[in-house]
C-alpha cells in the first residue's frame, strides 16, 4: 500500500509539473507574464526612475507593452502616451501609424491608439496634459477619467471626466468624438475639413474642429505655421502659434 501511495504522489507531482510547464509555455507564446506590472503606478515601477519599461495592462489576455514611465510629475505613476519637444518627429501621418504608434520612446512619439485603448479599458485612468509655450511657461490640463474606444468605434473618446488645471479647457465637448487622420476622416458631417486644415491626427469636433490640435505641425521658435494647422492649445496662445512642448500622460485613478 505504501508503494502504491508513493507512486500516486510521484504521478501527481509529475502531472502538476507538466501542467505548470505547459502554462508557462502558453504564457510565453502569448507574450504574457503575470509578473510584469500592469502600469507605471505599480510598486515595482513606481520605485524606479523615469524611463522605458514593459507593462501588461491585461495579464493573460493582452501582450506586454513598452512604455515611457514618468515618475517625476505629481508623485509619478504616469504612462506617457504622447511626447513632443523639438519637432524631430513628423506627426502628419496616416491612420495605420496612429493606430500602431510611431517615434522613439526616448524622444518624440505617439504611443498608438490600440495601446491607449487597451490600457484605458483595463482600469480607470486619469489624463494630464503638460503644455509648454515658447517662453518656457508650463501649464497643465487634467481630466478625471480618460477612456478611448477600440478601432471598431474609431477610437472615440468614451470618457473624459471632470476638468481641472491652470489653463482653460480646450477639449470641451470632445467626449464622444472619433479620431481622424489625413487619410481617414471620421468627422460627423463627413467633409474632412479638420483633417485638411489641422495637419495631424486628433479628435476633431465637427465643423469648429475644436480648441486643441496637439498633433498638428511643429513650429520651431513658434513661427512658420498658419492658423489651425499648428500644434495649438487655444486658451494659451490662440490658434496661430504652436507650442514648444506637449506631454500627454495617463495614470490609474486611486
């Protein structure tokens, strides 16, 4: 009886080991790892310096995502989804590039609409936008809850939440607006006016195009663009002058 019991234990251990090994194999095949932090606000990353790291917003479902974590601003924990600082990366791009992302995480970049959707649907996130003009004055705009739909809904902003900041709200009434690019017009009226005049990819409010265009043309020194084609935030400098730097960041709500 003792030998039978021992044999049963050995079989059980081997079975568990094989099962565990298969799970690890499947996990690696999916590019998933439950030990990877879900966001930049998780303790393993929150304790590190600002830099590029892997996160996995939906362990077991989505793949890991390489992101820039900002651990300096407002106690840290921020995932940077857009960064512009010197005009080195061109932002007038087509739908596929805005979907997948472009640029360099150590410089200027757009993280990608697919990634932004996955992250903001994995948890409740807030949004902050840092805006630097050409006199190096920094303003911020913060929104209480930021959620972006998937491609089937043209990456519409589903939630924006309550506004706060030291500038006026330039994304007023943008909730529900679909994303548009130079080759894919999702404006309600279907005329494509905003994608033509604003030279970027953004959530353009129909007819008026809205008071923000953070992916518009970059002007070195604040000159060189005309009207709404530049990267503007209207409450700061109107629509004629671009911004020196912008950084869009999201963080899980506490």
